[in-house]
């Protein structure tokens, strides 16, 4: 990978990278600040997309068109959907879907984008492998490959968690991954999403999120650091 786009949604999720990027050049586009430079020996463009799918989509397309990156790694925190996942555990995306895409009155199943050729956006096998190996190093038995569900909603309800897990086979939920995944797929750019669990998307999610966002972001950073050392 010649040049990698590194995205986080919030300050907390990108600040450790910012401290470690050399020869930084800062460029602003669409209100998003991009940091171009070197992370260890890899050329990267780091950015904070902002929260939500539109921010993530715009950010991804700019990385591809303007910065001509040829892979995207998204790093950050998520709410756990799989019952085995604990706070601090890691999910590496195998694929992503939009849980808030719902045209069911027209007969389309939840998550299906009407008339598009696919609604399941598959991550790149080599990036999945590299991310999984890097994660296993620090978080042995706490790393799982699985489906990430995204929507413009902070989920904090047990029943919704069960629904998303059972109906859509989601392992964790967040608010950007599927947007990044879709834009990358549309442009044939390989990607992987790496998420550390800040909460269980239940009634305690708001409190847990506030408490664990720092630790979970640290975990995500550690994995990407390890991964880029090996790439
Ligand atoms: N990111 C972290 N926790 C989340 C949750 N419960 N819902 C949506 N996005 C999240």
C-alpha cells in the first residue's frame, strides 16, 4: 500500500496518530482537516471525518480523489452487539451494512439499498488479515472478525441490540463504517474498519461511552500502529 488514508470520527480517535506523524502538511477541504505525512515508514493521510455517515462518506471520497490514497483504515470505537463482546474488545470488519437503510414498505429487506448491486460492503482480505494479526498481539482472545452495522443513530437500547444482532447479523454498531465501506467499494479502494468496544449499546451506553472512549480509542490506535509497522 503506497499511501494509506487513516480516518477517525472524533478527536479522541485520531489524536495519538497526530502525535506520531512526521513531516506533516495540513490541508483543509470541505471543512475537514487532512494531515499528510509519514507514520513510521508508511505515507499516510490522517483526518477526523466528524461523526455520522455523510461526514465519513465525504471524507473518504476526498481521500480517494484529492489525496489519491490506495487503501483506507478507519479506527475508532463502537457499541457491541454480539453477546460475547466486552468493553475494550476489538472487532475487525469482514463487511459493513447500513442498519438505517430501510425500504421495507417496497419489499426490500432491512439494510438493502434499492436497485444497487450490493448492500454488503466487503473489507479487503489482506487488510483484515494484517489488522487481525496486529490485534491478536495485544488483545489475544478479545479480537473478533465480523460484521459492522452503521447508522446515523447512537444505539442505547437492549431490544434494538438484539434485533440488529439477530436480523442483520451485526457484531458491533457505529456511525461511519458502512459509509466509508460503500465509498471505498464504489471506487474499488481496499479498506478495513477497526473498532474497539466502548459500550454495549444498551441502557448504560451513554455512561460507558463517556468512561471508556479513551481506553477504547487507545486500543484502536495500538492495533493500527502495530499493523502499519508490519505492512
Ligand atoms: N459508537 C460507540 N458506541 C456507539 C453506540 N452505542 N451506537 C452508535 N455508535 C457508537
